[in-house]
C-alpha cells in the first residue's frame, strides 16, 4: 500500500522511492530483516515452531473459526505472544490447512463416539 509506505517514509525522514528500489534478496536484506526482528524482539520462524503453532491453531483457534483466511490472520496473535515471526504465506497456509484437517478429524471422531 503506497499510503503506508509514504507515511513510514515521512516518519523516518526518507523518501518512499527508496522502498521501490530496495533489493529484497541478498545478504544486506537478510541483515536488515534480522535488525528489525531484533528491534521488535521477534525471532525468525524456525522448523521447531511448526508444532506449537499447529497445536495452538487446533486447540485455540479452529474450535471457533471455520475460515482458513481468518484462522491464518489469527496467527499474528500467536506470533506476538511467543515472540516468533510468521512463516512465509505459502508455508503458513500449509500449516493452517494441516491444523484444520487434524481438528476436523478429531471433531468427526468425537461425534462418531457420541452416536
């Protein structure tokens, strides 16, 4: 969103044109992202974070949220609570879909037991 980029550029005393020219790949970009994460006290998402996020979705989110998009949006809450950045969107989508499948299987099994 151009308005957001412009507002942040003004706050930093910079020009929004720098954003469009920024190289988002390479070592410099990795160092910049690491510096931002350190500043906001959030570490990068790692493989060991998959299971806790998955369990949180199954136990805390999916019992009341049926929309995959809204469930994915709620992962921001988890990220803030545990100080962990979010995975890339395709990876996050796979985690949410996997959690939804596990939740649905558990719900189905519980319903079958009650019949």
